């Protein structure tokens, strides 16, 4: 699904709806694990195939999910606080189902309504760590390196006051419900 043009079209429509919210609008989001793959929206100049190959190379090298997500968020208009940054309405409430141990909101589905503690420099560092900087698609390397130099806006670093994130379930809770 990550390589799906339909996924890109759907995410584009969703982001258009978020951006069209007016100052008196409320927005409720449901975020669940797997959103990174289901809601692909690469940054301009990078294709979904480029992002998918980069993710695959990181997985092949054994990169933990947090490092994969750090790279992914910097290649996505959706992750790294993309929804929170685009929302200009009265209040956004994000109800989150976590599939990640410890429930780190910024990692679940690449944190579309959360702040991101990673930077472009971190993303480049991950690729260097796994000796992938020269193996990833040129568009990915160029975008991340240009971002590291300040050529692109960073992911969301401060949560707007009109955004609330609530974890409503996780693997522990789901497991307990079936006992």
C-alpha cells in the first residue's frame, strides 16, 4: 500500500480538507498504527517509490523503527506534525490507537498531529550510520541534505495550542480486553 498512487491521492484529499478548515471548525482525527504506509504523501520532488525504497533499505540494514520513522517524517508532508501544522481551525482532537511500545505519539503513524524531536540532521545521520547515503535515491539524499542546510522547513517542533492528542488504546489495553 505504501507505493499506492491511490494512497497519495487519498492523503492529498485529506490534507486539503484539513487545510480548508476555518477558524470556527473542530476536527477529530483517528490515528492508528500503520498510518505511515496507508497515508503516503511524499515531499515535493520525492516519489513514493523513492520513500519505499529508502524504508526497505533501512529495514534490510536492521534499523529500528524509530530511526526509520525519523527518516520517513522528513520525507513526508503528512508525518512529523503535518496535520497539526496545516490545521487552522478552532480545535483538533486526535484519538490515537498505539501499536508502538510506550506509546510515543510522535512515532505512531509518523506523528501527523504530534511534534517531532528529530531533525533533518538526524535523518541524514541515520542514513550515514547504515552506510545508505549513497544508496538511497538521489532525490531522497538531496532533499534531506538540503533540509539539513535549512533549505526546507523542519518538522513540527512545538504543538499548537489548538491541538490535543489522546492515546485511547494500545497493545497492552487490547491484550487485557481479551483476557
